[in-house]
C-alpha cells in the first residue's frame, strides 16, 4: 500500500510533469534558435533544411531566404571540391571538425570553423548533416597579420649585417641569423644549443661565464653589455675584435638575452690607419729625421696587417744601389744583406 502511495506522490509532486515528444522537439528548437553559434542542417541532397537566426545573420540573410537552397550557393567556389569531399565523409558516417570558407551576401568571404555530424533516418540511411558554425574571420585576419609581421621580421633579421642572437639563461644560443654563422665560420647546427662563450678565446670564457652567474644571482653586472668591445674567435682560430650589445628579456617568467654582435675589424683598421697617417704628418711637419719618419710608416703598416713585417727601401744618390731605409721588425742580417746591393746599371 505504501509503495502505491509513493507512486501517486511522485506523479502529483508539484513542478514535475511527464514530457511529450512534441514538447522535447519544441525545447530543442528553442535552444537552437537562441544559440550563439550558427546551426546549419542540410538534407541528403545537400540542400539547406534548417538554419538558425545566428547562421542566417552570419551570412547576411533571413532564415527563409536560405531554406531549400543548395549548400554550394553559400560556399567560396574555390573550396567546393573540398566541401563535396566532406559531404561524402558524412555519408560514410564520419563526424569531424574542419575549417571552411563561406560567402556573405555582400560578397565578402568568411572563414568559419565547422563541427559537423551525419544525420541518419530511422533505417540508418544518410539523411543529411548538421553543422555548428563559428565565425573565425577575425582570428584568421589576426593570424595572417601575424604571419606577415613575422615574415617582415624574418626578412629584416636575415638581412641584418650585424649578427643577431637570442640566448637562454644558461648562455646557450637559441636563435641566430645567418650573419652570426658567417661571421664566425660555423654552420647553424654547430652553434644552436651551444654555449656562446665558445665564440671567444679560451682565456676569456670563464670571465664571461662568471659575469653571467653573478648577474643572474644578484642582478648586478660585472660586465657592460652595451656597445662593449671584446675579442671573438673564428672557427679557423683567428681572433678578431667584435662589439656586443645584449639586453635581458622575460617571456613567460623565463629570462632570455637578445643581442647584436658586430665585427669591428674594418673599423679598427681604419682607425689605426688614420692614427698612423696623422702621426707621420706630424713628424714631417716637425722636421723629424727621415729615418724616424720611415720607421713610423713601417710600424703603421705592420699594425694594420697583423703578422706582416715591412721594410722601406731607398736608392743611393747614384740611383744604382739599394739603401736600407727602415726595417725595424726584420732581422739585422736582412738589412745588412740588402744595404748597398746593386739593382741595375746607370
């Protein structure tokens, strides 16, 4: 008796009613009508069977203007073949998410994301497809703008004469432009992931590493990282002057260092050359002895070309014999051997 009373109570409890299939259909339709996403349903012949107001508005139509029209009427002609292929997958019972491109009533193109599922009739046969459609045009434009920006940045990055490099907090090379590899004579795979200290002579590496450790632990720099002259080491063992400028950057809480490296060999050569020229002119203006002037010329030539030894040879008054004018770096035996040597007949 109690069980029967409980059944009666459940049936008559306020707010609880048995729902009819018609009520459920109306409820589902209401949900689709107010959905924030476009809803698009096609029949087995790919004609528009249903669209919600959001979908119609997305393309600039009223709902009734889309009903009964083929799906291809609203597709970018360039993707019709792909769209037909998608329909064939629905016929095979495959549901998937994909991107597509639709045509607005005014002719503009819309990039959309579609989540599509096949619809089957009571016999299990393909009866059409249902798609949830989201406008991603703004995202696509942003992505395109980002790609253009990245391409421009990449072009500038690679065209830069100076080497550009990004390091992690362990001093390892993460990214670099081609100028870095050309400047130091390495291939990309030989440097990326390696300690940048390898681009300095061995005697200088520990000082560099110590300065980095001190900065990371205290925030105080032992070395100036902006426009600093240091010595670089080419792969062939040749040392050359470089100017470096590095700045700290933080991404996602991680510390990185971005910097520029410039080969200043030519600049320093020009500086030495101008300094030597000025010195020689000052000596001449001061009526310095000829031998001192010649020695200064030789010294400047040797300073401009590391590893070379120079000499200045003069002719005696007879125009036939060599007179060793200046050869301060050459052995005395060389000077003695050429001094007074004949070079031709009068």
